[in-house]
C-alpha cells in the first residue's frame, strides 16, 4: 500500500485523538461550573482542532503535519503545523486539569475520588504522549493506545462507580456558600473539615485541618472559648444538637 494511503489512514485514526485536548478543557470547565452555556467563544476553541484534521488528512500534499510519517513515533519527523497543534493541545489539557484541581481542592480540601481518578488517568496518557512526541523512547503507537485505554478505564470508574458527573456536591456547596450564617464541619478531633464563605469572612485564620478551638481562641476571649468547648463536649457526649 502507498505511503499516502497510510498517512490518510493515520489521519482517520487521529480524528478522535485531536479532539481529546479540547474535551479535557470542557470537562474541567463543566466540572467547575456545573454547566456552561455554549457560545461563539466556545466554538472558537474548536477552530484549531478542525484545522488540524484538515491539515492531517491532506498532509501528503504539503507535509505541514508530518515531513516523515511512521507508525513508530521515534521515526516520525514533524512539520511546522504539528508544533502549533501540539502547543495548543497541551495548553487546553493544562487549563482543563487546572480547573479540575482547583475546584477539587476548593470544595473538598483534597482531591475527591472522582477527580483523583480523572487526573491520574489524564496524566498517564499525557506522559506517554509527551514521551512519544519528544522521542524519548523508541516504541510503537500501540503503547499510546494502551495508555489511552487505561485512561478511559479510569474515566469509566470515576463516572459509574463514583458519580463523577453528579452535580449534587457542586450544587450543595453553592447553596451552603449562599447561607448568611456561618457554617462549619469538624471531625471527632475538632479539626475543621469544611466551611462556607460566611464562616471564612467572619473569622480570621480559617483553614482546613486546623482545630476549631484555635480559631475560636484567635477571634474571642478565653471564657468564650471554654463556653464553646463545653457546648461541643456536651453535644458529642449526649448526641444532641
């Protein structure tokens, strides 16, 4: 079969892969904001991937994507447009992961199980893809396919088992932040697990994993601290409000 045929087949294979980076970006946006209203600004994000597909499918006539094509990544030579496509893809992936990480830490203090699985899955594929792109190891595209399969498995587990797309935690956090009264959750050691914006605005030194008594002491007098502690001890020992 001709060299041009294999380049065209490669282009067809890349049809889905080219949109992976933009999909990660939209995943991060939707995870952080519950949903987004698709506008022309979002449509502009698709311009580069669409151009990439056109350039890839017609590569044999201009060699802007590949100057030398091979199924072994280390033997490929890339054209100038490949650099543009790669930089754009990594930028989209980076922004998508940033949204995912920042939202998770903001709302959970640490990574949730869902976002941890998603981030680990993405990083596996990202590392393997970077190794292939920069020709660090001499391996075939089969390794990349295996990495993508692992990533998809992590996505399936996060979505099916841990309700990755469930908006209830996001909606609940939004509602709690709109409550005018201070709201704080502490564990059995009286360390802060979570809080709302009213608590954050009304007290100084607020942070997760800090003892609630230290916060009260920093903001009130010693008698108030002792009174608050007695209320907590009574509520815990007698299991009452």
